[in-house]
């Protein structure tokens, strides 16, 4: 589940970058609040669909597709930030795309663990995955803030590379049963 940890670290890292960039662009607390809404709304709207999709289709393919969407969204933000044409609408669109991808990716990757390890190792694997997730939640915002201080494009570029790497690793991942 190293793939999920890398993806989670990237997501936590850019969450702080979204907030900083939106505030730098608008100086509006309301616009900043809408970032959270844009990320959460797809999850709320898709809650009844995503579990069914994860149960019905290849979980690795779902996760890989989501990682590709996330990498593309981050690439677009990286290019926009690097060239000075990032706008609030682009940020909202990228955040909504990430929220939609996360809505599908989370149940798919969560349900994938039993197909990766033998039954007797599931508790240990779940504990390690949980620990990696906690490290990402704690370290991600700090790393994202430091990278944003270097330049707004830097955390987006690194996140794009991490999402792309996760997509490749998800492709290479082999399962013991239906994925």
C-alpha cells in the first residue's frame, strides 16, 4: 500500500498549496472556504455510486485512472502557476477533479488490500497502511507549505510526479484474486 501512501502524501501536500494560492489570488476567506466545498461536494454527490463501481470493476484500473486524473490536474496547475496565469476558476476546477477522483479512488484502494496479501497478514498490512496514512496527514501539509514558499508551482509539480508514479506502480501491482 506504498502507492496509497505516496498518493495521500501528495494530496495532503497540495491541500495547503490550494489554500495559500487561492488566498494569494483573491485575498478572500470566502474564496478559500469554497476550496474545501469544491473538494468535498463531489464526494457527497457520488457517495452512492463509488462503492458500487469499486465492487463491480477492476479496482486497480479505477485507482490507476484516478491517479492519472490527479496527475493531469496537478500538471495543469503547475504549468499555470509557473507561467503566472493561475486563476481561481482553474483552482476550483482542479480541486473538483481531485475530489471526484478521490471519491472513486478511496473505496477502490481500500477494498484492494485483501487481494494483495494473504489473509493472515491483513491485520499487519492494514496497520502499516494506517501508519503511512497518518505520516502523510502530519507531514504533507508541512512539506506542501515549505514547497509553496519556494514557488507555487513546485508542490503541484512534485504532486503530479507522485500521482504519475502511483499510477505506474498501480499498473505493476499484482493481486492474488480479483482486483
